[in-house]
């Protein structure tokens, strides 16, 4: 990892990324594509050390309150978040300014900040989303650096028990890997058991050129039942 001072943090549509890069190692990851013009190794995560200050300033100047989203590009709960606590500090800013938040993560570290999410949910709205593959062994192949599917199910359940909306982003659907009836029924079963309020899905969108495809292909060789 390396520290940087970002020039801005909040997108026009209310999105933030306190980190740039990731160490989860998901073989289908779109964010590592060369089209995003990252000027450092994807696993050498850039830590935006001034993210909370930038967010505070941006939200103060926002005319209307909205949902602040995080996790669409890079997971806000990477292992290094345990030490940097940047995501937590940004949640504190969001609470202080009276905004809502939507968190997309594959990490159960989000439960550390359940107290903050509950307080945000009382005055605005907090939503926690995750993605998973029902087959635990396949999950470890596709997503080697994240917590298990079972643990993410327990994470969603804990959020629902705390009164926080829990959603599932079933993405990507990979042909011959996690598109089986058994896998999809298993995921749906987890969703019902956890009390998930919504689910969305999409196909895998590999970018052309260097990046996602070159990482995906060698990683899944021998895994497909076809």
C-alpha cells in the first residue's frame, strides 16, 4: 500500500472510494482493467489519507442530501481498513452531515461499524450489500482473499437483525461456474434465511485489453465442469 492525497472524493452521483486498488484477488474483477488507467499495481493499494476531510467539505456544500455509495469500484473494507479506519471515519462524516449510506462489500469487517450504521439508519438510511457464490470451494477459487460465503450470509443476517437493509448483488454470473441451478437456489436460500430485502444481478463484463481477462482465464482453468 501507499498513501496519496486525493484532490476530490465525492462523485456527481454520490459515490466515494477511499481506496484505489484491492487485495481481495477476485479473478473476475473488472476494476483492475487497464481502461481505468491506474498508474500503479492493482494490489499496491492507494490509500486516500485525506478522504474524510474531502468528504466533509463536499457534503457541506451539497445542496440536497442523498445516499452516499461506496464499494462499487474498490471494497471499502479491505484488510488494511483495520488499521487505517478511513471508511469508519467517512461513516462518521456521513452521520454528522445527515446523509444516508449504501455499502457494497465482501468483508465481514463491516460489522465493526454496525454501531455507526445503526445511527445513520435512524436519521437517514443505511444499506449493506454483498455478493456471493453458494459453493464454498468455488468461492475460494474465484474470491481467494475474502471471507467465506457462509460468513457473508451471517453478516447480512446481523445487519437485518440490527434493522439495516441487507441486499445481495449476485454478480457476476459466470457461465459453467456459478450459473448452475444448485448454486442459484443455494444463494436464494441464503437470501431468504438472512431476510435480504433485494437482489440484483448482471453478467460478467470483461474489458478488452490488459486487465480482467488475463487474470480470470488462468485462475479458473480446471474448475469448470464443462
